[in-house]
C-alpha cells in the first residue's frame, strides 16, 4: 500500500514539474497592423496628430527598432514572409497582392511560426485579416469568384499550424464580406453591395453577409483575441497572431473613436488601432502572464495616406514621417515601419535599436526563443533578432543582407548603411522615374534616410558588390547560411536598365 502511495506521489510531482516547466515557456503574441506608417505613432514622430498612448507605453517598456521593415511594400507578400521567414517572391507570386477569392499561397509542407510553436507544445490561434488565399469550394462550372459558401474551406489558417482561426479572407475592401471561423463562413453572404468609390472609405462591390459590419471589424478582432487569452490554461503556453485590418481602407473608425485625433478619420482609425493593442495588452496583464509574454508589434507596409490626394497631410499629419514614398513603393515610406518588441521578464525597457530588422526575421527569432531548430528548408530568409532583445551583438550582423520588394516587383538590397535599388523610380505609386535618371539608385541610409541623394554613379564598386550579392541569394534560394533551396519560376531581380548597366 505504501509503495502505491509513493508511486502516486511521484506521479503528482512529475505532473507538477512538467506544469512548472510549461509555465516558464513564454507566450508569443504577434500583432500586425495594416498600412500603419512610420510617422503615425507618437513614439516615432513627436509631431503625429494621432495619439497612440498604448503603443508608446510598449515602446517604453521594451525595445523600439528605428530601422524595422516589412519584407514587402504591400500586404500579401509581407504576411507570407512573416509567417514563413521566406521572401514571397520565391513563390509564384512575384508582384501584387491576392484577393478575397484567391487560392492559398502557403504550400502545405511549408513551416510557419504556428507549426513551429505546435512542435514545442504550444496552443496556437489567429484572429484577423488572413490575405494569403483560401481553399474555397467553387461552384461547378462557375467563374473563379463563384463560391459555394455552404461548403468547408479546404485550405485555411488551421491548415498552417493554427488551432483556431476567426477573421476575414482578405482586406475590408475586398469581398466576400463575411466572418470565417476555421473552415466555414460564420454567416452566408446572401447580399450584394455596390462599389464605394470614396478615396478613404473605398470598398469593392461583391457578396456580403447581412450582419457583417466593416466598422466593427477591428473591435471584433481585438475582442476575440482578448477572449482567447482569458480562456487559455495557465499551464500551457500559446502563440497568438493578430493581423489587424486597420488603418487600411476603408477607413471606418468606430463611433466612439470618431473625433479622437487631429488628423480626420484616418487619424481616428490610428487611435482605434492603438486602442486595440491596449485591449490585448490589458487581457495579458489581467491574466497575469504579461511579464512572460514576447510581444511583437509591427505593420505590413507603410501608409497609403501620405499621398496628398487623401487629405490627411492637410491636418499637418505625416503618416510616413519624413520618409520618401508610400505603401507599394521601394522607397523607405513603402516598407520602413513601426517595429516594437516587449518581453518584460527578459527585455529591458526604454531601449532603442538602430540596426536593421524585418518581418521575415520573426520566424528565426521565435524558433530561437521556443527551442526547436529550423529545418534546412524553413525560414530561409530569416535572421534571429533575439541577441538585440538581450542587448547583445549579433554575430556577423554587418554581413547580413535584407531584400525589399515593391508592388510591381522592383527589388532593393540592403547591407549595412547601403541600399541599392535595382532600377529607376518607386516601383509603385510613387512613379517610374525619368529617362535622365541613372540605371539604379544607391542611398546611404545612415546619412540620408529620406533618400534624397542618389549615389549610384559615385560608388560603382558598391553597386557591383551588392548586385552580385543579390544575384547569389536569389540563385541560392535563401539569404541565410545553409543548403541551396529553390524558387518557383524565374525571378526577375534586375530592371532592363540595370541589366544593361551590369552587362547581364
């Protein structure tokens, strides 16, 4: 009888020990804003007309990256890069974005931060804007947008490592306008709405569920994320990915936030985005797990609203700060974004890091934090920034390269202070450049963050070195050390002018 009791006691001790070990693993929360600019936050731009107290507090409690980037200047490719640690141009998607009815972009076998977390015993969830394609059941003989909404979605976020998903297929300006939970729409989109042509509240026409309200999109996502945090058992860690739909068009701040900024409804939507972050942080603190949660906040690209036609700059608000360009562009305004990391039990507060980091780097960072090593084919463009979080110097950081990509497929490579753009103009809404411009663009990002002084003709040796480096990382299928990987289809990383200049 005593031996049985000893065995039972030992069994209980082992269970408790495992629970303690599990509890010490950090939770991971990744929040991705949509079209939030470098100058929208007051902690990045003291002249911002949109107060962002919650994000400012995060910056004070953790580390604020001044040279943080989305890996692309538009939505879909950045989301692919964040989740997989791989540049999207290595897939068949070489330019542009997907739509609400597009097929799934992430291959079934591709590792994501969610599949990685599950290997470490984590629960995983995603709430918000997916925008990476879905496996819709199309009507037999119908057009590509004719979907049988009564059937299950065959490829959804739950097929890429997430235990639970609640959100929208793409942006709030793309049909179908209905909530999706796991593999099914929550409500059948039985209505059809007309196109809204207003610049700030733009929406494409298409199928809509009766009770779907775009204005409630952001608060619904924030509340779902908070409810998930509240429901999680203390003994099991979780990874939570929350891609907001704001402040992307349509700019529809909830009524309680209207008039909350000095930058019109766009500024109000930025304020509501800040509130949504605060709502999630409040849930973590109330649960008592804030201290041991790694929180990463960033944006999928720069703001669209720095273009004067939207009227936001008339308020004296500069969504992209002093950066050149806007969403879609290869210039910094297209992809240099707010990037804030908090982990109270590990990361000292009030830190500013001036080194380069990108959304693709989240994959390797999560892998290093959680423990499982990445397979040779996983995270091929991802560098861990954990050393920066701990105040350590990352080995060989001066040799690392990052690739930027515009909506049209124009490439740029960044190494140290140098940024080489492989062609003329912005590669996006900022324009094509003129015939008299040099074949490419070279900027010193330490001394010319506004990209005013093109040094392309003055440093041909730098142009040659960076061009060769880009060619190598394209051909190798990766930009990190490891065995060669392969891209899908041919990757055109040089413009015609650059090909001629380099003799290729």
